[in-house]
């Protein structure tokens, strides 16, 4: 059934070229036909061909090289390309598209980062261990909460890198970046950052000891505490009138001790949610281009 919306010729050409790249017909470092050849092959104007190449370039699928030996070449993909595209898509979905709440992002993050901590304990190198230590901060000197995010990001990124799977970092890091940009201006209380530091040091010690099960449990508890605070900050941002009347201080959602009971994400339905038991909180996390396009 037609929607009545015609797809622009440049987009149809871009889609055709992209399909050839994704299918392997056009391989990394292959040179695409120059604009006049594209026009002859697909029956489009030079403007259409040029715009199609711009679309592919914006998607990091091709690159343009200037000079005598220049042209447009297929990019050799890497984790950084996945990272960039996924970060943009997640940010648009969660802010403009209304798809993917803060809680959704945090839940996916926990699904990925918990097993990653166990993998890091089993696979980390001495150099990565040193990088983890250098990413710690002194909780006695917290002057600007927003400035703490880069340090926190560094710790989690090194844990992901230590897991030894580059795709894991490519998929998970964008979620962290979207959350960071959303909350970087929020001033969580100092007790929040002291707890973050305590959690990081616990995770580090378990990774150093190559205790995979312990690292998974500690990471799960840490991310659950982060979820509670992030969800609260998001709720206050969306409903400032409720935040103003609420006696609960932002950021102080636990007692400050590692292993304190934390509230896991419950069902989406409103109503009273059953608090988790200590056994539930301590449970182990399971690891493992020739046809014509009319312009």
C-alpha cells in the first residue's frame, strides 16, 4: 500500500550503494565510480549522485580522498564506526523519538556490563589493571559533580576493554555516553560519588584477584545503585514540580554501604512493587552497484 511519499532519487541511489557495501559486493577500500560514471550507470543527475555520496559519507560508509589519486572509497569498518552511529541513534530515540526510557537504557547497560566485568576478571592484562587504578578518583576532593562523569566513564570503558571483545565496547559505550550527556549537568550529592568510588574500588579488587563471579556481583550491585539515582534525576527533570515538593534528597538512595539493598527495576504497571529479598540481590548473574534509477 502506497504511503504517497516518494523517496528522493538521491536516497534511492544511496540505498542501492549501501546495500552493495553491506553485502560485500563493494569491499573495504574499493573505489566507487566517479560522479559521471554513477550518473551514466543509474540515470541520475550529478547533483543526485553527489547527494547520495554525502549520505553515505555521513553514515561513515565511504570516505572522499582529494588529489590525483583521490576519489570515494569504501571505509574499512571498525568499532568506532558502530560506536558513533549507535550513540546518535540512541540519543535521537530516547529524546526526540520517545522510544527508550532512561530505565530502558540502564537495563540494557546492566545486561551487557555485568558479564563484561566477569570477562574482565578472566582476561585483563596488567596494563589494563593499571589503567583501572589510574581511573579512580579521590572521593575526599569532589568539587564539581558533573566533572566526575569523565572519570567514571573511563573506569567503565577500561572494564569493557579488559573483557577482550571490541564489539562489546562498541555496543555498550554509546549507552553510557547518552546517559552522561543527559545527566552531566546534574549535581548529584557527594555521597553519590563516594559510593561510586567505593563500588569502583571493590570491582577493581575483584578483577585484580581474577574473581569473575565476584566481579559480576559487584558490577550488578553498582549498576543497580546507579539506576536508582539516574531514574530519580530523570523523574525530577520531567516533573520539577514534584521534585520541589519531595522530601527525598537527590542522590541519596542508599545507606552508603557496599551491598546495601537496592531497588531493581520492577514491572511497568503502576502500583506497589515487592521489595527484593537478600537472596535475589546476591544471586549470581549468568555470564555468557547496475540498474537505472530515475531522477
